[in-house]
C-alpha cells in the first residue's frame, strides 16, 4: 500500500493497485457475467469495499 490518489473517487489515502471488474447482473434472457477490464487503477479502501475488482 502507498499514499496516493484513488482513481475511482479522487480521495487521497492508502491506495492499492486493482483491476476493475464490470459485472452484468443475470437477467431472464442473459447470463450474468463479470468482465475484468484491461489495465489497472489505484483504489482506496472504500472503493475496494464497494465496487467489484480484482487485487493485483
Ligand atoms: Zn476511492
């Protein structure tokens, strides 16, 4: 961990490198899926607690 600017909310605190994951909820005609996005971002603890991601 290192102090930095969270690329998700802009807060300055301890950030960790993560890969964002876009989650599509299951519906009657589509399968649910989770798609990791290319590239990485620096996220704070709050964003890591609230949004889907993979830690690097
Ligand atoms: Zn954040």
